[in-house]
C-alpha cells in the first residue's frame, strides 16, 4: 500500500446512488412495483427543529421530497436510491460509506495529498443525503463521488413483492461505470481510493474491457467499462437474498412489459445468477442472487472465453456499448 493510499479495509461498500430523470414518479412505479423497493418513509429534506419530518400528505406523495425527488429504500436505511428531477437522465452521484468520522477525516486528507480536489459537504448536502458527515470529489471521468458516515436508519423494508435484499456490510449492490480512458480510472480507484481489482476481461484493442473492483467481501462494488468515449452509468445491480426473489422479480418485469436486456443466467466470474432489464432512464438494472464473496487471499486474474457459465442471452460486448 502506498503511503497516501486509503487502507483497503477503510472504504465500505456502495451506500447510495443518485440519478437524474425527467419523470421520478415513473422510477417510483418501476422500483416499487417491479424491483420490490419501497418509498422512503421520511424523504430527506428540511427538518422541523432538527428532526426529520415524515411525509403525511397521502400515498401519491410517498417517498417524494419537496423538490420532487423520489427516495427509495431497500433495507433499514432511510433510503438507498434517489431519483432527482432533471431534463437530462443518468448518474448524479455515488456514495461510499466509511464507518467512523475519523475514517472520513483520514480519507479526505489522503485524497487531498494525492492532488485530488475534495471538499466537505455543506449542511444542505448533509441534510439532503441524510448523513452525519460527507465529502465530495470527482473521479477522472467526471463522476461525482461522495464519502459519508453516520447514515440515518429507520424501519425495515416492508415490501410485499417477495424479495429481500442483501446489504449490510456489503453495501447496496454494485454499479458499472463507463470511462473513456481505463488507465487513469484504474489508477484513481486503486491507488487513491484503495479498491482492489478482483478480475478483468478484455474486449478489444486500446484497453477496451471491463475491470471489477472491490472494497468489501462482495466480488465487486464497482466495475469500470471502457467501450468508447462516454462516461456514465451502465447498470446498477441489486442482490436478492434468495433465488425466488430473482424469479418473482423477473415475472413482474415480464408482466409489466419491461424490456429484458439479458435473460436469466449465471456469470462466470462472480457466480451471480441474475437477469438484466431496462430501467426508466435507459441504463440497466440487474437483479441477482448468490454473488461470490472474496477473501483477502484472493489473487486477481484475467478471464476470457465468454462471461457466463450459462444463460444471459443478449449480454455481450456489443450490448455493453452505450445507447446513441
């Protein structure tokens, strides 16, 4: 480990994801009726005397904040997925968790020493994220990243959709990000933030491929995908605690007419059984089960000859390219 690098054990999993979309309520329908999430019981926002205020204005406003943002929960955290109104659509920010306030302070100092501009979150940003403290910076591709600690918790998920999500110390799942240049992105996430590469796959010349990075025992909390010049979110993965949870979600997606990007299958590298579907903002949502947990003695490797043991029809290098 380099002197100014974060400890590999210091950075926790993916804590929350924020996106922008023209119609946040479409996301609420999709996330609750298909994916099995639930509207946040108390959307973040202005407080009364410092105390979070529940939204009591009726079910049509469930999970909706004063500015029209939709907040969705998948466990005891107040929220995990935020959808903010905007004319463009795509990733707004990613939040990675740190356990202690002192960990956050050490992380900010470490990142700053590597020449990365990083700042403390404002009181308004802390209120909007429902966290005790926050730091904000960007990766080389321009993705907004946030480190946070002391998130608000409330009631467990009470969805009637027959799915429970694997979260806890593993975080909420994983994301795959497009990057235009893989080398600076890899250097940043590994050397500055302390992610470890679990494995990778090459698609073609000039660095085209995908690299899977971990910061918990989850096989990857983040993957970097270089297939062209854009940046942004390729897919978000949520992991069910049971295979039945995946199957029931697939049934709901088919019944709702949601476009299935990739059929049910098992990945070769992380062993996850999953399917992919198009979310309301174009990027994919993967619902999976039985993802591989990695120990400290894992040795990274390249894998080739296809990315799946079986299934996942429709998932190939061509399908990973961003839509026009």
